C-alpha cells in the first residue's frame, strides 16, 4: 500500500516539476562574446555624403551581466563605404569618395523584466569614432595634361546612441538604434577644372540602425 502511494505521488509530482523546469526563465551567462550586423539608414548630410545608400557595418560585442536586469556591453564597430563617384565641372574630372569608420565604446542595456536572456530592453551607449574620408580625383581639363590626386581628412569624435530591442534567447537579439556623431569633410578647391586642394570641415551625421546580435 505504501509503495502504491509513493508511485502515485511520483506520477503527480514529477510531471509538475518538469513543467515548472520548462517554464523557468533561461539563465544568462555571466560574460558572452558575439557580433552584430547593423543595417543603417543615414540621414541629413551623412546620407548625401555617402551617396544616398544604405550602410552595413559590423560590431564585435562582449555583453557582461551586472545583475538586476543590467548588462554592460563593450563594443568595437567597423564600417567602410564607397560614396560619391561622379563627374564634376562639366565632366572635367571624376571624383571618388570613400569613407571608413572605426569605433570603440560600450552600451548599457536594461531589461525591465529582470532577465537579460529573454525579453524587451532599452539601451544607451557612447563611443569614440575614428573617421577617415578619402577623396580621389582624376581628369583632363581642356588644354591641360591628365592629372590624378588623392587627399585624406580624418577626425576622432564622440558618438552617442539610444535604442530598444528584444532578446529572443541567449544567442539572438534584435535592436533598433539611433546614433549621432561628427565626421570630417573636404571643402574642395577647384581651379581651371582641376581639383587643387581644399580645407577640412566637420559635419554632424545621424543614422538609424537595425542590428541583429549573435552571442555565445
């Protein structure tokens, strides 16, 4: 009789315990490594300077669990884009503009539900971005020999980001971010149909990004 009672109790308790284990929230790892693919839509000056194109950047990320739904996420961002490639001065010369960016910084993520392995989160970040813009020009102005020139402008500036996203599990997340930073431009000097130089200027660029994150 006692054996039958124990078997009956086990048949009731074990499935219930199994269901509770399945319903238990997935525990995050203390430190993870991963990367993010960022699809960006530049706005304003940055949009025109990058040739009105959608941008793709990559990020290496290192999420660190701080407890109580907080995560600190150091990151390294890399991007490079071909921008303007067009004729100037009525076809006197052709110019190609290439922009590259390297950023190092960190984000703070907050999960209102308290579990950083799954759920909605808010994010804010700051980083130092190193921009380099390369201007290449080649042409043959009327009555003058063919020429080619290459000039670089560089700038390191702080970048700020705000966003929100959803973590599906410990591996995959989706995040929307808005980022702003200053970047360099070359105010060109043209003489007799030739690009003869220029002075470095600065513009502020804003970009909206949709990021897919992968962590282990």
